[in-house]
C-alpha cells in the first residue's frame, strides 16, 4: 500500500484499493451469515490497512477502497482492464503452499490488462496484509 501511495503521488493519480472477499465460514452456519461475516472481516481489514498507511503518509493522493465479492484473481484481472497500473502485494507464502494453491500476484501478472507491480512485504509483521491496490 505504501508503494502504491508513493507511486500515485509521483504520477498524480488516484488510488483505488480493492479487496476481494470470497465467503468462508464454518459448516453449520447459514450461507448468508457466512457471507456477511466474510464481508465485515474484509471491510475491517481493508479500512485498517488503508487508514493506517494514510496516517503515515505525507500529502497522499486521493484514495478510495472497494470491496468486491469474488475470487481475488478474477476480480483484479477484470478491474485491471480499466487501470493504468495494478499493484499487488505478496505474503511470502512457502513454495509448497504456492504450488498447491497458486499465487494471486503471479496470476495477475500473467493475466492483467495493464502493467503489474508485485511488492514484497517490508517485514514479517506486514506479510499478513491482504489488500490489493490498483489505480
């Protein structure tokens, strides 16, 4: 997020932070309740990350955030069709998990309709950030 804000300030363009939220929950809960909980968690995480980085940034560009229901790769690739640049972060996931599940950043780099920048986490504490940023 910090990298995207710095780049947005240099390019004098707005930033749109996008979080994709596929519903996940425990079995036995109604699907609607699971979806509501997943959306609330995604919203809280996105706002926490974006607001935290904005507080630490001098003269940030305009920033909006959007929650989109769906698979992260599908959502970001679709939105990249109208973007100037797609900025995605990495989690530092192990190669075993990557081999089994794939990588959102890798898939976006291969399928996006605009240039893609993949930004690694600055520290282990930041590796849990789950926010994708696009302009």
